C-alpha cells in the first residue's frame, strides 16, 4: 500500500473517531479531528491546506476544549452545585461510558446528585430537591457543551473541505 494512502486512511479514521468523540465524553473529539486534519494536510504536502487554515482549525480546537469545561461548570453553577456535585458528575460520566447510551445520559446526572447529597449530608426533602436540580443543571450544561462542540466540529470539517477544494 502506498504510504500516502495509508496516511490519508489514518487521517480519515482520526476525523471519524473525533466526530464520535464530540458526543462520547471519553474521547477527545475535536483534538482527534484536528490531528486527522493535520495529518491529511501533511500527507498532501500542505498543498491543499496550509498554515493559515491549520491555525484557524487549531484555534477552533482550543475553543472546543474551553467550551467543554465552561458549559459543564456553567450548568452546574447556575443551579448552585457544590464541588462535590461537579466531581460526582465527572465520575458519573466515566462510569456511564461503560453502560452505553443510557449510562452516558444518566451517569452525569446521578453523579451530580450523589455528589450534592454527600456535600449536604442530610436527606431532607429540600436537600433532595436541590440535589435533583443540581443534577439537571449539570446534565443540561453537558448537553449544551455537546451541541456547541458539534457545531465547532462541523465548522472545522467545512473549513477543511473548503480549503482542500479551493
């Protein structure tokens, strides 16, 4: 097999896995996509995609990492989540990965609720209600972050394709 064709194949796989990673929290989605695009540009000797385009793609990748942290923290903070709730959401996300789509959806919520309950250390009705609110806020933050990362992913794909064919 021609080495250049192998590089393009690896680049395409990185982009596809990265695209999946925008919705799967275990994978660094946009950084993988950027690595694939950089590899494809390199394999093509930077004839189609040059430094200016790659610089914009790198900035979009950095923005996606910031969006990921901001959206989750913003969702949690808007509802008064404790640090334990945010830690619980992260742990719930990690465990949720192994349970498929239901785990990915419920893991952050359950983790945030558990973390908030551990933080407050009592099971009164108002505490349970607040913990549920924290779980929902954290989950909505993650959902917002995923939507923003998907938008950035498709912007990156469009920019790369435009640079490649123009």
